[in-house]
């Protein structure tokens, strides 16, 4: 299994939600893996050596970034008890 590397704010948020809601280890590991995979996928898309991004690559980059923001934003909303923002993140 590959090492999961998270950004400091991702790790802090995940740890806070884990403790606050007594989440099972397999759930927190799954969320951490998803965050890590999104970051690695974004890096892969951005490492393109072409001088110019093709339209499809820009769309994929935006989708990856949007998915990451919704996932971590939803976790941060849960952490502070903001159900409305969490709900909005999960709907998108």
C-alpha cells in the first residue's frame, strides 16, 4: 500500500472529524485515500509538457479541483457544525 500524504489542513480536518464523531478507521483511511488520489491526479494532469492546455485537459483539471474542494469543504463544515454547507457540498 502506498503512503498517504495529506496537506496539513486536510490532516487536521480529518483528525478533528474523526475524533468528534468517533469515525471508524476504515472510513477515515478511505477519505484520506480519496484526498490523496485527487491530489496525485491533479499533479499528473498539471505535469503535461505541452505548451498549451487542450480544452479537455482544462475541464478535467477543473473537475478534479472542484471535487477536492467539495470533499474537504464538506468535512470542514461537519467539523464546525454547519449542516447547510455540508449538505450543499454533498449535493454537488
